[in-house]
C-alpha cells in the first residue's frame, strides 16, 4: 500500500480510537495500526520516498540552521536586482568555526510557501548564492549548502532574467572555489535548480531525500504524456538516496526514523553537526589545488563511456 | 499580381545564383523534391533550400541543420578531424526501450550520438568544434554528449585552441536520469579550466536550445552568438504556460528576445556565420594581441 494511503488509514483509525473506551476494541485498533505502519515502512517504494521528501512536516533549511549552528546572520540580495526569498544564505558558526551556509527555503504552510515561492529560486536566488560563495572564498570559510527544491522556477521573469545563465554560472564557478563545499540534500533535489547549489566536494543525502533530473510527474508527462503515472516513473528514475549512493554520486547517507523526519526528530541535527565537523577537518588537510583537483575528478568520472 | 510573382521569382533566382557562387560544396539534400518552410509554410525546391544553407528563400526562416550540414557550412573543406567518435552509451541501458531507441536513431541519422566533436580549421584557424544534432533524441545530453563535450574542451585546453560549440538541444537526457544532470557540472567545470587558461570559447545557439544545455555550456561562452529566431530558454514554453496558466507573449524566448535582455552578444544569419566566426577567431589569435611588457609593476 502506498505510504500516503497508509497514513490516511491511520488517521481514520486514530479517529476511531479517540471515540471508544472499550479496551478490547482499542487494542484491536492499535494492532491494526501497527500492522499498517510496519507494512508501509518496511516496503517503501521510490515514490513513497518522494512523498516523504516533500512532506511539509519535514524539517526545512531553517530548522537545520537553527539546530546545527550556534550563530547565524542571514545576508540578503544579489547586488544586481533583488533578494530572492527562495534562497537563504548567511554566515554561521559551527562550534566556533565560521562557515557560509546557503539553502533552498520551503515554507511550512501556504502563506510561507507563497512568500518563498515553494522553494523554487529565480535567477536572483542563484546569483545571491554565488555572491555569498565568493564571499566565503575571500574569507576562507567553508561552504555548506542545504538542498531542498522542486526545481528552478519556470516563469516569464525568470527567463527574462536569465535562469539558464544563472545556473550555468554557478556550475562553472563552484567547480573552482578554493574552499571546501559540502552539500546536504535534505528533501527534494530537483534538477538544475538543485545542482546549481550542489557542485561540492561531498554530497550527502538524508535517507528519504531524493535527487533527480526532473520531478516524477514531469518525467511521466514527457515520456508518456500522463503526469498521473508519476509513481511508475519514480521507480524507473533511480532517484532515492540509495540509488545515488550506489551510482557513486552521493558520498554518504544519514538514516531517518521510521516514517521519515518530522518536527520532533532531534538526533539528525547532532549527527549532521558531528559529521560536518569531522569532514571539514579532513577537507582542511587538502591544499587548495588538491581540493579543486579532487572536486573536478569527482564530476569528471560520472558517465564514463569509453568503448570496452 | 502576376508581375509581383515574376519580380519575386527573379529576385529568388538572383539570390540563389549569388549564393551558389559563394558555396564551396553542396550541403546534403534531404529526401523529397520539395521542402516546406516551417516559418511561412511555403514549398520550395529542396535543392534550392539546401543551396541557401537551409534558410528559407522566401521568409528567411532558419531551418534545422544536421551536424554534418553544419560542419560543411563552417569547417574549411576537408579540414574536419572527428574526435572520440567511438564513445557509446553505457548508462542506464535497462531503461525500457532506450537501447533500441539509440540503435534505431543511429540507423536513421547515421549518427552515433547527439553531438559530433572534432578539430578543424575555420578560415584557416585551428579550432575545436562541437556540433549538436537535434534529430538525435532532441539533441539531449546524456553521458556520451557530456563526455564528448568535456573531452573536446579538455583537448582544446591542452593544445591551447579556441572552441566553438553549436548547441541544439532539448536539455539533459531523461533516460539516463541523474547521470545526465551531472554532465551539466562536468562540462561546465571543463570550460572553467579552458577559460582560466585564457582561451576563447564561442557558443553558437541554434534552434532549439533549452533545459540543461542552456543551464550549462551553452550560456558560458566568452562570446555568445545565436541564429535568428532560435528558441532559447531554460524552461520550455509549455512548462511555463502550465505553471503560470497564461499564454506567453509573442517572440518570448526567441533569439531576438534574449539579445534584448542581455543574454546574447549577436544574432548572426547563417550565411554570415562562418565569416563572423573566422573574424572573431582571428581577433583572438596570438598575432592580434598587443605585445606588452612582461612582468608586474
């Protein structure tokens, strides 16, 4: 059973549970609930993971910033046009080490989402990100990016302002930045909109995060002219964290509790913080040239197609 | 009315003969005696269209060129030496119908992939070129396209040569999934090194250039040229219309629109493309660079 359906059933069972005092009936409902949960969580499909990655109750970039770093000063604007609220960025302290943190910003409700455009940046967002990355390079700060976007926004203005150019520029510049870059896919890694902030030395993914060339809905609508076949598309697309790890694109995965992360999940922050500190210590041992050379090679070997 | 037709025919004949004088060798003629112009919907004799570099003799519409046609148009005769022609797809071949599709496209187009790369001379100047062909899975970029572009750029960097890439692509190739997406980073990183070596990259955007190709190497030229009327954008027009639920304005995402918004350097008609490239390449050759005193201070 798809996870979303299982959750709907559980909600109905919870309602029934609240209406009964009968001990035997309550036990039966609880047993049924456990059976459904166990069954759903043990057989997560790729599309279930897409569903979990998009769940509004999942922690967003602000939760990670608040819980991992002791200080954070948000900086605004691309110095060319405006400030894009779909991208958040600034200077933070990771146990006393200054770092630059940048991430896609999704809202937790409709109002917030309208403000931050559902985490879909315009070119100004990518240009802000690049400005902050260049600033990080100048002051020798490592860069940590949190990836969580359905993709770059497809609109009239975003095209007028050069969405393609903004993404391309980030890809080109990030390849040669002289400071360590760690990217963590915390939810949706949507296409070029995600890539433009995740050309990195290390790519980490949370267990239920996904990273793909486009959304399963988009994929299905292009391939079969039928967006409702997204579930089927997701299986073909190899977009789960496990798929990406297997393909050598994700370097490290972080386990999530059963049913995915929610606002009560606390351990993920500590685990990420510890991992970030250790990894930055390792990356700091590389001189600039080696760092950039290794980053180049990381991407250079993806899609090898020499004749056998 | 009849005199109008007569006059037009005379002009056409004149135009054709003057073209023919300039053309060094025939560009391959597609099957069928007549070619319908996608712009003005009129039929023209195919040979005449071919002789006019596949630019509509009536309305000037720039029809799509095959990679071979483009190479004949741009490279000095006999100068093209193809690089990495043997690269083949090894990614995600279990995707339903993908390997069959690749095989049938090869049979249909004579191409192994959506890009041909090589080294040639343009007006006598040694240049690495990459030419995309939209007949091959919409010119989409999978592992082979990404790898061939990257190798071409690395070849140019190593031999200190300029590179010219003609784009025509629907974007990253869906069938190869995330591997295709990563080619955007791979090609862009290679171009960064070419650029840091002080070398020239000219990007020529032809109809259509969209998606992951626009969002990577197509937009990174030191100089970016485009053919008239070419559709150039990140998101496809249909996706935008579905998102904003509005009809798009006339001329949106056309080359002229991009020029106006500051994302192109020049729009160059196909008949002038080779001479323009030749001149730009010459202006960047070592002999054209002012000799200055070496060292600091």
